């Protein structure tokens, strides 16, 4: 898979978050848990709570792998909310719903193909049924964990933008995933089932991290902006646990004071700022920061008269649990 980038496209590269993409891949985790061991803790917590009828409909429409109907996810954005995502799903163009269902039918077999073809005959009714099942699934299985998911996604974006500042586009793209490489005029993505060359034609490229999606995925068909989804950093099997559990674990590992300083470094901070936020003396914070830097968990750089400290990708992974 190749995204061809002209000069205008490079200046329009941006990051975003997609609640719809997370929802759809949460459904796929339930269907194929063997492909995402990092979600097993979440799955154990929610799988028996989803109504059987909703699970069956979403299994049919979302599918276990491969093509994902376009109407499930809006264009990713930093501040896109689940409420906006589901409102858009309820208002999805019936013609788009029909085309997507027919694409899913073409990729299905037997009774699943027949059921999808019947749904495509009445796309308005299908849209209502799918949207209602999707909202119930979200409220039961994803909404309680969305703040934690959102923090992981935003932390990944923060780490990537720091990598962009330090190593340029090449360093940032090469860090996204082993399947992604940067060329002089293109981003190349090694895919499992899809091959295509897309001229971004001044539209740029949206990069979106995902917790539930553990393989790269792409959106290429207009009018959507070309989009690359990639697995987020810092996702461990314990990500679904409350943040207080992770903080206590870090305190045991690093010591209480050092853990507090470390967890405050979500953004670049000077020593005095980190000390004030963590509630420790500046000299103590300086000692903790030196130890964290020696361990490769933070990096420090001079910005004018100040030295700013920020977590490295390794540090972001540790902070995320």
C-alpha cells in the first residue's frame, strides 16, 4: 500500500483519534481474540454483558477481518467525541450504507452473504438497527474504558509529534510500525490483504493510533481523506485497569516521589514545574529526573534558558501500564 505525497500533502499530514474505529475493532476483538492478546483483560471484563442479538448483528456487519464498512468511522480528529461519532452514524447516507453492505456481502459466504444482501435492500432500516446495536455495545463494552483509551491515544500522538520534532518525517514514520516505511515521496504500508497506490493529491494524510486495532489499516476512498491507522504505543494487557492501579504499581517500582515526577511528564516540563506538580522540592525533583533520564525513561533538552524534560516512547509505554 502506497500513499503518494506531494509537497502540499506533506504540509497537511496530521494526527487524529477515531472512536468509531476503536468501537469496530473492539467488536473484532470479541470475534477473534487470538489476534489481540493485549485486550484479553478487557474482554474478560465485558464479553458476557453484551446482548446476544447485538453481538450477532455486529458480527455480521463489522466482520472478523478485512474490509470494514466506511460508515462506522468519521475522519479522525483530536477532539472527536463518541457522541459526535454515533450521531453521524445515525445520519449516515442510505446510499453509502447500501454500498458498504454490498461490499461486505461480496466478501462473505453462505447465510451471512444472504443476510447482508437482504439488509442492503432496505438501507434505512439497516442503518437504524446497526446504529442502535452499536450504541448499546459502546455503552456496555467501551464507554466505561473510553477515558483510559483516550489517554493512551493522545499519549501516542504526543510521543509521535516529539519524534517528528527530533527526527523529522522519516524518523516519525519509521517509528509508527514495522509495516510502515517512509520514502522520498511516499508512505508505504505492508498490508495483509490490500494493495493500492493512492495519490493524496493535496489532501494530506491523517495518522490515527488505535488500541484495539493491532494491525495497520487504511482508508483510501474519496470523499474521505487518506488515513492510516496504526497500533498505539504503551498498550499492555493491563491497560483496562483503573489509572490508580497503574500509579500504585509504578510507586512500588520507582518509589513514590520518583513515580509522581515521572507521571507528571505528560508534556515537556522544567525541573521547577515538575517539582511543583509532584509536590517535591526542586533538588529532589532534579535527582529523580537524573535517575529517570539514566534509565532511558525521559529525555531532556535545552529550550532557551530552560531545560525541559519529557517522557521517551519507552517512558510513555511504562506510564501507560
